[in-house]
C-alpha cells in the first residue's frame, strides 16, 4: 500500500446541515460522542496502509485544523509523506473558492505532481462507512478500468432530487450515471469514493479544466462514460452507510448507532476508528442518576435521567433533569428539572432550569453553538 495515496475533500454538502456547519466544515461535525466526520474516511485510509493523505479544505476549517493537528493520532506525522493540509488560496486562476471537487483538485496539482505513488484514492467527507481501500485497489487493478467508484445498495442513503446513482452491468462496468434525479432508475448509490492512477488523474484534470469543467462526477465522469473515453468499474461497499446530508439525517445516524449491531458494522475490532485524544476525567454518575441505551463520553456529570442519547465530553445534566432521544455536544448544560426530548444541542449550548424543550423524531430542535435557551 506504499504505492497508494489518499485525498479527502471537505468542501461540499455544508449548507444542508444549517447551523451545524455555520462555523465548521462538514468534515469537522462532531458525531457519536467523541468523533468527527473526517475520522471515518481518514481511519479507513490508515487501516488500509495508506501513509500519504492530503486534506483539501474549502471554508470554515479552523476547528478541522485543530482536530487534525500534525496527524499524530493517525500515525501520519512521520518525516516522509504523512498528513498534508491543503487550504484554499488565491491565485490569478483561482479566488480561493472551489466550484467543485474537480476544481479543488486542479488547484492542488502541485501536490499531486510532487507525490510518487502510482494510485490515488479520492473521497468526500459527508458519508459514514467502513471501507477496505486495499481490496478496492486490488479489484481496480484486476478490472483494468480507468476509474473505480464505490457504491452502496443501502436504501437509507437514497434521496429524492438529490444524490448520485449509477447503472452497473454484471461484470461491474458502470454504464450510466444520474445526478440529482427526482426518482433514480438505479439501486446503486454512488459514495463519491474513487480509485485511479495518479498520472491519469493529473491528465484528466488538465483536459477537463481546459474544457471549463469543474465537477468530477457531473461533468468529467458522465462525459467520459457517455463518449466511451473512460472505462469505469463499480466496487460495492459491504458495510452500513449513512449519508449526513441534512440535520434530520445527522440526527437519525446518531440514533441508529445506539444499536449495537449497527455500531459493530462501523467499528470492527480489527479496524479501529481513530480520533484526537483528550485527557478528561471519567464520567461521574451522581446519586439519583438514571441512564439507559446511551453513548456518553468522558468528563460528563450526570445527576438526572438520560435515555437514548448521545452525550459528548464535558456535558452536565442537572439534578432531576430528564433528557431523551437527544444529542448534546461538548460542554453542553442541562439545568435542573429541565426536560429535553428530540433535540440537538451544539457545543457549549445550555438549557436553563425548569425549561421544557420538545422536538419530533423527523424534525429535531437544533440549538446552535453557544446559545442558551
């Protein structure tokens, strides 16, 4: 796997998550009590033996920079290769805001050209899954394809008028791609994960941008399949997949992963999901605390009732407070005698004493970062 590099793009799907991405990139959105979205594709790359990883950033990337640091937690801080942060910058050809994934790659051609690996794995950062990129690259080599794309048959990631879908023959060849159809004709949802030769990618970027194309799938890939200039192969992801493309999808993903079977798919014992470490005291459960079916990180103090919840580090649940079916991010505060149900509380937000805050399973209440209710 020393002959494979990886690139993670963090710049799309932000607006659909509303307040959750107002101050952070989607790759930095906290999830499952202690992780960030980027931890999952990055850990899959590391577990597959990839040691040269570039992170292309778009906007609101300060918290992401803080989370990634030098890449030490992922063992990507060596003298050779390792983690490379690629923030946007202004040139005579670019204003620092990318039109799409292809445009982002074009702006980082010097990084691609300076790397030595034969193959490259490209991913976006709004999907949760567990992937074996080593197996994907092996299948790519055997197929003789120009590009191999990852797809899933998971019905939960399908959206009306949103998403990318593909038709695949029995031999694995991709014959058609649909982008944002009202109702897709295909059962295969593209995950925006691609494998190809690094030199071919550089050539395709140069050719596509000379034609005024900025989008990897919508323009370059679709056109290549249509005119027969690209042979594209499909690789099915066997793990559960969650698309975090709305507040409701974010909420449902956290609730789904309270189920042990779903967690086992995303967190196999032989492929750990790595994240930034923080030294915190263990969570304290005070007299009268009641907790059921919840994920609770370290550093919390629980004095009330917690059921079917995801609590991040440093959360405080006051005496006789009741919180159910909710997500409370780092340093959240639930006052005494408060009642919270079907809510998402961003970092450092608070619910005052005796306050009652009730949402719905298909429309959770979202409290933005630092706000007190």
